[in-house]
C-alpha cells in the first residue's frame, strides 16, 4: 500500500487547508494543472508539498558515480550548498507524476519500471546506499490526499472488496514521500516524479493488509522535521518518523466501481451502504460540512453534494484516461494495476509504436506475475559481495516463486540506467 488514493478537491482548497494547519504555501499550481479525482492511480499528476529549493539531480555532467555494495554503479549528486536560515525556508505545492524516476535516468523508462517505484519501503530507507539514497537525504516531501483505498481479499482471494480509509476528523492526509527531477538525454524538459513511503500496518488496518502509507500529523513537528532542508543527511531521527499511524482513522467498504482506472465519482469515498440511500448520502455530506473549517471548503462540499443529488450515484469515466486495469495482489497493496493501452494517444503526444506499447503491457503483467514480491532490488544487486541477501526497496522479496531472469525481471537500477 498505497496503490490508489483520493484527491477530488482543487489545489486552491488544498492550499487553504494546509495553511490552516500552520503549513505555509508560498507557491501552488493552478487548479487545472493537477488532476482532481476520487480515483487517483499511479501515472497521474498529484499534489506534492515540499521545501522550495533549487532543483538538483536533473542529469548531466554535474553528477558523479560510485560503486554500490553489489558492484553496480550508483549515480551521485554534487553536495548541495548550505541552505538559508530555516526561518526563511519557503514551501510550495507542486504537481508531480506518481511513480519516481531517478535523476540519473538517461531516457524515459518503460511503464512497468515506473510501476515498481510508486512505493518505497521504510525498511529499505534504513539501509545505507541503494536506489533511494540521494532522495531520502535531500528530496523528502509530503503527498497530499483525502484518503486511500485498499482491497480486502475474501474467499481465498477470489473476491476483493475495496475499502476507503480517511482521517476520522475529515482533514487531509499527509503521506511521507520522496521526489526527484530528471532531464532525459537530448531533452530540455524536466520531469518531476514522486513515491509514497510505506510501513507496517497499524492494528486498526491489519485486517486489510500488512502495509500502509506513512501518515504524518498535519502541521506537526514531525512534518517540519521531515521537510527541513537543513537535514541533508539521513539520520535515526528521520527514520523514526516512518512508523504506523497512531491517530484515529475511519475505514469502510466502498463501491467496486473504484477498481477500474479512469472511473470517478464522489460516491467512491461514501460508505457503500450509504450509496443505496440518498438520505444517508446527504447525511454524509452534512457531517463533512460540520467538520469543514472554512467557507471555501464548505462551498466545495456543497458542490459535491449538489452533484450527487443531481446525478445520483452514476459513475463518470475520464475520457483522457485510456489505460485498462488488471487484477493483482502484492506485498504492498492489492489495488488493481493500470496498464497502458497499445497505440493509445494522449493530447499533444506522438503515437506510441506498437512494439513499445506491447513491451509496456508485458512489463506490468510481469510485475503481477511476480506477485510484487521479487526483482525490484533497491540496491541494484540481489546479493552483496559477502553473499548477504539485500532487501528490495519497493517490495518484500520474502515470498513467492522466483522469476526466471530475463527482460521483465531485471534489477531495479537497471531499468533507470538505460
């Protein structure tokens, strides 16, 4: 976890809510630059909150390299200059793409490779070196959401019931994350991407899955510590922040329609029992309005309530979302995986070659076959020179059958060194 979450409100409203919790936002994207959906899947552009510092690690000759314990080469960034006084640190909301691509990547990775980096395990960050080494020291962020989805497996995994988890006080969720910026060879464009850090599930959610996203308390010292740009080296204090959430959460079953990528409806975050009764839906939004702190927030909830009253529980599908969905069960989450549609064309982009599209689909299916358990080695090597096995940075790696080495089971660092 986390493989799907909800963020169906405007960037301006997110900015307002953060500032009400002593989280200053000096810059934010336009509402149209960020996808607003109650069914947010990997590969979409979400909202990331971070310290507003110069970008580093965008590729080129400014980066050196060193050998990892496994003998692979890991790209290194130049040491950053000293930051300004922390009292003068500015913070920003920024639109980034979900699925981290490291700064040293030479060309755009295939879709399956990016799917392997939507999450970063907390225990992998405790290790020295590895794929996340640079990001965890200098590029920490908060990923903003209203809540997240997880699928409960029943009848031996034959049936999966989606559940939505949110804060019981209705406030935004702040996931601990890492971000990076990459500039591919031959291109002047910079691409910003992020990953969500996961940890062991708390007692409340253990019935769903044994993993959950790291949730930091809004406006807390933990968030200020996590985002502090003057902490440019990984420490026990930073690692200690990555733990199961000990606050109050609310978790309940929701509509199965949320499983299909591109489907969108405000009813996705309403308990499934309530979707059968319009009065209960009205009560749901009424309670949300009582918890809302500002006029803009209440206005936004009122618009959602009016939309449900007008359209009922119909589900819309985003015409720009051309990916299909396949079922999967993994160590990090049970969310259905989005896969690219061969020969799909997005606005302003060139037609994808059929062979490349087929490779992307095969790569994602390989992740499914692996059960999200093998490959994806964060250190770039399955074993160190001493023979000690290393832990994956994104997957458990302790269960499932081994996959034959081949095109679809390469080391994770190899995906981004092409």
